C-alpha cells in the first residue's frame, strides 16, 4: 500500500475514534435519593412481632396493684402492636438467664404480680439470647430497665452490635419512669428503692416500622414525647443541595443539565479550560433529620468524595476535592469546596456524601444524659438513674456510624475540561 494511503487511513481512524469519544454516554451514577432517604415500608400489616419482658429481679419493683406508667405501657403494648401491624402474629417471651415462651395473659399479670420476677430464670441476664432472632423484616420489642452490671452491659452492647447493627436492624428506644418498690441487685450490696425509676421500651426492626410504633405511642399521656431515640442507617427524612461557583473563580462556568438530571436537584455541571487545575465552589445543604436521631454538630460531620471519568468507570475515593469551613446553623449545612484536577481535557464527575466521622464521639440527647449514672457511686446517690446508659447508647451509635456509614445527603459535581 502506498505510503500516502497509509497516512490517510490513520488520519481517518483517529478522527473516527475521536468522534466516538465525543459521543460517549455521560458518566453514570445512582442519582436516586432513595439511597439516603428510602421510605419503602416493609409490609406493615403482615409484620410479625416478638415481645420480650425482662423478668430479672431489678424489674420486680415495677409490679404494683396500683395503676402506674409501667402497667399502662404493658396494657397498651399488645393493642398498639395489633393496631400498627393488623395481620401480624404476636409472640410473647420472658428472659433472664434463658428465654422462655410466655402467654399474653402472663404479660398482663406482670403489671401487678411480682411472682414472674422471682422465678429461677430471673437471677441472671442473658440479653443476647433475647435478641438473636431480630430481623429487619419483623419487629422485636423488649421491656427492660437496661440496668445491668459492667460485664452484662458489655455483653448487651456486643449482642446489639452483632444481632442488630451488623444485620441492618435499626434500634429505637423509649424512656419512661414509673413508681418502683423493690431491690436492684445488679450492684453489691443490693439497693432498695422506693421512688420512681426508669424503664425502657427497646424496639428493633426497620426504621419505618419503628417510626410507626413511635408515632402511635407518643400521644399516650404517660409517655414523654421528647424521650425517644433512634439508631438508624437513614437519619435524613429529606434533603436538598445547592452548589455555585465561588466569585473568585473566573475560569469556571456553569453548564446546563439534561432534564432527567435536573429533576434530582443534586447534580451540578461546570466547564473549565483544559489548562486550568483549580476551582472553588460554595456549598449549601438543607437537611430534614429524623427527629429522634442523635443531636449532631458540624464536628460530627465529614464529606467523602468519589471520582469517576469516562476512562475510569468505577468510582474511587479521591482527595482532589475537599471541603473546608463546614458549619451548621439549624438544619442548614454550609461550606467551601476546593477542587484540584491536573488531568488533561475530558469529563470528570465527583460524588460527595455528607456522612459522619466515627472518630468524634456522638453527644446524647439531654434526656438520656439526665437518666444516666456513670458509675455505681453516682447511682447510689441518685437511685432514679440507669447505670451506664449513656455509655451503652454512645458506643452503639458509634458502632452504627462505623459499620453502616449512615449519610445525610449526596450531590454531584461534573467538570468538563476543554
């Protein structure tokens, strides 16, 4: 073949490949907000419910012939479950040293009779046996004072990590106080108490079902609607994001979006000259958090960024884009974004997740702090408190942040360099 023809064919092939490159599809992500705020409900009406009653000795003092918050809760519990999960099967259990089946009538009698709390199984707590059957496709409810000695608290924490957090089972908590006349033997020597002390409803399952249960119970007069807590993988009920170029960034221009991307409200397109390497943006996100989630601050938050390009189809964590001056005012999160891209011309896409820093200790709601005793000495001075409550919930919340990496929002910055 003549040399000039070879050159012509090579030029045609190069042009053809260039044209194909121009027509490559846009970089693809999962733009759906459901990854963050999924509201799909597990089939509520048919959901099965397991109710567990803690019958250890420290619960016996709640039993009373008088009407108390404890008796009202037990009286309402089965009816509430039947109201929320109309076609589901409800099973009853009691636990201490072991877990045993129990009749619904036995649960009702536990309001007034201390007999169930003095049985052979009541002298030791085996909390992990009570929650081994948790599943996001059903609901497990425990009535307990969450009062255990140091070793049992650690066992309980590990059990909740293993059987809830690592299975994607979310955990809700309702705190109540009720009249008490009995003995707490989890500290030595035992303490006799004749004042109201806390007990709790722990509910394990899917967030949407926990929310339904919360909603049904929070209007009861004996329940404080401000004493609910939720450990969830999806703490945001809704979010929106806005990103604009910083006024000092002259080489950056905003570009229009395809209609289907506009609808998400989280995608932002910009163009910059191929020789430019740096760009700056102003960032704002409005979050509607679940009202029962821990009260996070800007120190609890971080933004992780991932990068894709037409060449690099799989995303990878990147430090090419970072955020500074992250602040929270109310439900609004603001910050400044800096981008450094040294690639030649091309299309690049960055995904940002607003998530939580597991190295920063979560703060508990005020009511949990008020119910908490850090050590036995503090408990003996304040017998209306729960030993190690804050420690338990703080460590479980941190474990959930570490293991499930819950997110508050996401957004996308697309850069075309040409």
